[in-house]
C-alpha cells in the first residue's frame, strides 16, 4: 500500500513536471494526435482512391485502426517511460533505481511521464468511435466484452513489443533501431488485414511477431469475419490472452536482461 | 552576415560528424533488415490497393513502387537534422563558443550536416543493391539519372534552407522541440513521398504545391520514376530554384535578426 502511495506521488510529480511548460505541453499533445493520425490519414487517402483493401471497407479498417490506437494509448499511459531505458543505461541513471527500496522496473515506469500520451489516447478514442460507427458491428453481449478485452490485449502486445526489445538495451546500449522498426511495423501495419501479405509473412506476423493479434484478428471477430483468418475461431476469440501472455513474458525477459547492466562509471 | 566563405576547418568538422555516426554498428546492420521490411510491406499494401489492376489514373503499379522506393531511399539522405543541431547549440548556450570561432555559425552547422549526409550517402548506396534485388527499384537509365541527380541536389539545398529556418526559430523560442518534431514527422507526408501527389485529393495537392517540402522530396522522386520527362522537366527545376531563392533570402533576413536576439544561458 505504501508502495502504491509512493508511486502515485512520483507519477503526480512527473506529470506536474511536464506541465510546467504550457506551450510545450499543448504542442506535445498535438504532436501525439498528429503522429498517431498520420498513418490513418494515409489509409484515408489510399482508400479514398481505391475504396477497399482486400475486401475490407474504409469503415472496417477504421475500426482496426481505432483498436490499435486505443491499445497503444493505454500502453503509453502506463509504460511509455520504458522508451527512456537506453538513456538510463547509457548515462548510468539505472543506478539510482537500483539503490531505492522498490523494484527498479516500477521506479522506471513512474520516472517520467510523456505528455504526448494524452494526444495518443485522444486520437485513439476518436478513431475507435468513428470505426464503431462506420463498420456496422452486430453487437452481442459477448462482443461488447470482447471489445474491452481486446483493447487490454492490444495494449499488452504494444507494451511487450516495447519492453521486450527495449530490454536488449542493457546489453547493446542502443536499441533505437530495433524499437523504431517494431514501432513502424505496429503503427503502420497492425491495422491492415494481413491477408494482403503472402502466406509465409502472414504466418510470421501471426506466430513469430504476433502483430496480427493487435487489431486484425480481434477486429475480424467483432465483424464476424473469422472464416478468413489463418487461425481457428477459439484462438481468435482468445486473442486478448495472447496480449496478456506476451506482456508477462516481456516482463520476465526484462528482469533477466537487467542483470546484464553494467553501470556507466563516471 | 552569411558566412559561406570557404574555410578549411569545415572539412575537419564534417569528418568528425561523419565518424560519430559509425559508433553504433548494430544500428546500421539493423537498417538493412528494416529497409527490406519496409519495402516488402509497402509493396504489399499498394498491390492490395491496386487490387490486380495494372494501372490507376495513368499510374502503373510498377511506376508507383519505383517512386515509393526511391522516395524512401532518398528520404534517408534528405533527412536533414540541421534544425536540431542549431537548437541544441542555442538551448545549451554552446552557441556562444560557436560564435567566437573564426567562421560563421551557419557555416559550421551546414558543414556538420554535409558531413552527416556523406556518411549517410555511403549507407544509402549500400542499400541500393537490396532494393534492386527485391525488384522494387528499376536500374537507372542515364537519361533519367542525370536530371534526377541534379534535382536531388537541389532538393537537398531546399531541405537544408527550410530546416535552417526552422532551427533559427530557437533564437526566439529556445524550446522548439515540439514544433520541430511535428514538422519533421509531417514532412514525409508534406513532401508527397508517402502518398505521391498524384494520388492526393485536388485541394490537398494544391496546398502542398505551395509549400517547400514537395520541392525537397516529391519532385526528384517523380523524375526518377519517369512521371516527368522531356520538356516537362523544366517545371520541377524552376520550382526548386525558386524555392532556393526565396528560402535563401529568408534565411539571410532571419539570421541577421537572430544575431541580435542571442541569449546565452548560464555562464
């Protein structure tokens, strides 16, 4: 309990810290909105010319994009400071987390709050609402619950994609390239029906880097398009669990990698 | 005063900047993986969008892919960081030392940038075989290569001037991180290299034609992909040269004022 109180105080302090510069705060939120809408604008422009991609309409793709953005926003709200890990390791700042009476991972999480996150969340909610409005989902209680679980699962996957490769920073010091590629993959392609890719790559992005579970597979479930999926229906309905599972795996990996930390010595 | 008088120290600065990029080799190897992935996925998306048709609005799928590939590759060269360098020097107060040096501040910043670009050039050249191998890039023919090279060079100058102007804003605002990052992020889009201008809605295309970014991205890529040829080539070159004149004058004026605006932080 005391731990939670301390965490909350630390989060509040870092939020207050980033709110000090008003103009920059607004600009950063705007940045979040634009950054996350850009991929969507791309889809709007392309589908504006071509009406559908592989049998998916603009409304349906909007739904996929909304799911991915909301998941991403939720992730960013909780875990975005993991992006700072390279810096903490390079500068030896990780030392500071190690000497305090709380798990270092938790301390890292509350160390820094990126205000652009509010923009991420805002963009996510707007796009998801538009997608739900446009896609014409036949709502059942199961699907309502599934949508909630999907966003959690999607956030779990996004977190895993950031924390897992980010943990390599303990050894390699600079993981920007790897993280950049994965961010590019998820932000640009998680919202497409992966049937546009050839079979080997589709399987790669389903079972090796499970990008397919971020939005496409759960989206297909919501829209009743399960039959076109490369996975059985039970796995499609279980897709939120994939997110949770991978998130836990990433945490385990992070702990393991953190043993390779060598302080920077100054 | 714009100090572009040749100065031997420029070469030293350019060399240091170029070397600083080779520190993280893992990063560079990863660049190959990342490019391969980007090219592959980009092609998948556009082929799906074309949906089996060979050509849409007179643009063949092949041309579209070549355009996007060259745009992606040249984008790594035209990824100009001078605004960031200027801001860093101003924000930290290091600009004071730069100004004492016996060469102009903008000259120093430009030299660093050109150094980075040369390092990036070898990197981009090493990526070309991969792009050819994946079939995304057409082997260049000399009648396209020549105007393309010229246009790419002009695009670089347009980009350099545009971002210098953005960087100079830091003399007034000190903290331009958000503005710079936002523009940088939007620039691939504004440059018409993510979705080529020919597939943009009319209104948007008109707006983008009046911004400098397309002169620093879309125009050379359009030439390379063969969408502009013959006499029509005059137009992109005229647009690029016009931007260089306008932006050059703007940099001159703004830099003149910035020098009177310097706040050196700390002591």
